[in-house]
């Protein structure tokens, strides 16, 4: 009887272990950041034979909202046309497609940085126009980039391209970023239509952080915004490989123990996930951050300025990466300003953000956090270049 019990118990244990093993395999517990969905991070330099198409290997690694990768590229001769793939939108999280165009600006900047390293000068002509409410999925022109042969000039920004990742984890509040370093970053991205404001003073940082938390609360209380955000979250290895986009558990900023639990346990409901996001923003991300920041433009609904702001963010994030710093968008206040405009509601977030630049005539379009991270960030999945390259639109 004892022997039989042991056999039965051992068999049950084997089944449990097999089940756990299958669950771990299905959820990618032991294969985070590997597989075809992550191959573009290794192939980011392309080859000389790619010609004008070569910088596009870097373009697809650019920052973009919720890893929606809202771009299409049409390289022809010495010209690269960048299109907004409007079908890949965030719905009410980005009703004017403003963040989409920020992401297109990021891709454009990666093209410029990589092209310079590969021996090309570039001339960027962003598309003119005003961002407006539209549900149309048809792609639209975002920018045209002209390439001219020149001396190859690889630099620190170029070398940072495969290492730049969004870090949603804890930063080191005891490690300040020197004012001189912040000034260099400011000078790197400032132009006539784009300004960055770094907020490191304790009182001002607390005020801006409170705005970020308040906006997060508003978003999770808005059922449509919550749903539009949630549809870009990928929870398992097979889902990641199927879509090769979206926010994954590996990039969510969880501790190793929490990440393991999140992968092995059943998925939580939408409300629990939203409350977790709010808690991480309020209790970990904002308090641990020594520097918050806001990128301003003259008009956040101007397409050219949106592209310019995206280029500035990509350049800023690459420079931060090269300097050993980590960064994360925390753009909930501007998302709520856009949502209020969409609904015709009075908005308090835009005016509250304006005070951090200390000058009239500027419109906040992007908020972020920056510091020294506790842990390195994981890469996000990316679609292959062939999937986003077209001959015509």
C-alpha cells in the first residue's frame, strides 16, 4: 500500500511538474527577450548592400507609444518616405494621433543618426498639417528623408541605438543627475519649436509627479481609455511572437519575483491590472525618480512640431543611454489633456504643465522620468523590417 501511494503520489507530482513546465514554456519564463520577435535588436546595423534601406534597421527600434510601431517606410533610390500607419493607433488614449507622430519622429531620428554613421547626410522634410480627430485607418505621409553620400560619422548616439530601452522599474533616488549633465541634454534637443524642461527641485518634482499620478487615476477610471490601452498588452510567448509588438510583462518594470509570479499565475482582470499600474506609478516610479521632464512645443497639434518633438525625445533618450541613464515616458497628463479636448471638457492638465517651462507660448506634449535604474530594462518585441517596408502606399 505504501509503495502504491508513493507511485501515485510520484505520478501526480510528475504531472504537476509537467504542467508547471508547460506553463513556464507557454509564458516565456525562461526565454525572455529571445526568439524572432527580438531578432531586430541584433540586426540593427544592416549591411552595406542594403543601400538607402540600411538605416531602416535602426528605425524599427525607435521609441513609440505602447510599442504600437505605427510606421511604414517606402525607400526609393536616395529617398526614404515615412508614413503613419494609422490603423495601429491607441484609440482614445491618443485621439488626435499626436503620440503616434511622436513615435514617427523617433523613428525619423534613428534614421538620421544611423544614416550619418553609414556615410549619408540627411535632409528631413516633415509633413505639414494639423492633427485632428479621425478614425480613418489609411496611412498618411509623415516625413520625407533625402540621403546624400558623405563621410561616415558614427557617434555615441549611434552606438546607443541597440541599448536604448524604456525602463519602467525603480530608479535610484539617491543618485542625482548633475545640473551640468542636464544642461548638456537640454542643449542637445532644444530648437526654435522644441524645448525640454528638467524638474529636479524637490517641491516642483513632487507637484509634477502628483499630476502624473492624478492623470493615471483618470485614465483607469475611463473605461474606454483603459480598454484601448489594455489591447496592446501581451502576456505570453506565443502572443508576443504572433504580434511582435505591445507592452510585455518583461518590460513592465516588475521585480524578478513579481515577474515570475505574474507569468506563472492566471492573468488578472482589467481592473486589477489598472490598479497595479496606478500603484507602480504612485508608489515606485515617481518616488524613486530624481528627475522628471516635459518636452514642449509651440502647438502640440501641429504635425511638423509633433515630429520634431519625437525626434527630440529619441535623441534625448539615446544620449541618456550613452551616459548610463535610464528613462521612461510618463505621458498620462498630456494624454488626459487630449482626452478632455476630445470630449469638449475643461482641461486642467495642460495649464498645470505649462508652469514648468516658465515662459508663455509653449504647449506640453511629452512627459518623462529619468535616472539611474536599479535593473537594466528588457528589450521590447519588434516586427521585422520586411513587414513595415512598402513600395507604395
